[in-house]
C-alpha cells in the first residue's frame, strides 16, 4: 500500500465539498475509477475587469486510467474551458487527463475563462472553482489571485490579443 499524503488531502477536500452538497451521490463504484487526480499550480492573474478573467492550474493523474475534465463551475461567475491552437483560442467540451500524465492550463495554452464575474477579483483574494470529471469525483480548487503580470513560467500573456473575445 502506497501512501500519498497530497492526494489524501485532495480527497478530504473533495469529500467536504460533496458533503456540503447534501450527499445526493452515494455511488460507491467511483472509488474504482482508476484515475487518481490532484491539482497544483492554480492561480488567476488579476483581471482588468469583472467581465473577463483567465485561470490556470495543472491537473495530475497518478492513476492507471485516463479521465476527462468535462466542465468547470464557480459561484463567482461563468466558467468555460478554452484551448489555444495556433494562437487562436476556442471553447472545448472536455479535455483529457491522461493516465500517469498531466492536463496543464497555462498562459498561451489551455485556460479557464471566467465571464460575468459578480465582482472583480483582486490580488490577495481567491476564486473557488469546482472541476467536474467524466469518471472521478469533483474537485474543488481555490485559485489565488496574483498580480496581472504574474507568470509561473515565461511566455506571452496571450489573453488580451486578437483572440476573438
Ligand atoms: Cu479564452
């Protein structure tokens, strides 16, 4: 039996979130889904307004089977999932989290797109989102709001260009 403290913490968070929802789901099959998901490197660059913001994170799957991110929800506003192909972003229904792999959201690539936020997120705050998967239980993640110029890696900020928003 291998111990994975980080995953255990994520599982606890997920369980709390589910408990908060009134426990409508009692399907015990889900424990055997085969995907083992955790989330890291989550952040939101402080947006210039409440009308549009981007969010980034990395989903790691240490399990033996792939899963798919099927939707993202937030009480803060509307969230869609975008990918960037050849410099153009487009909304996607789902993104794969490969077995023993990662689904990476980063500036210039995949990103969460927030629209119609109830208020403009400010640096130092955080925005909670719930990630929904094809097989695994939902994960609740807080995106800390960073400086508008914050980037964990180099690259252009991508989001205010001629991308059709
Ligand atoms: Cu976008």
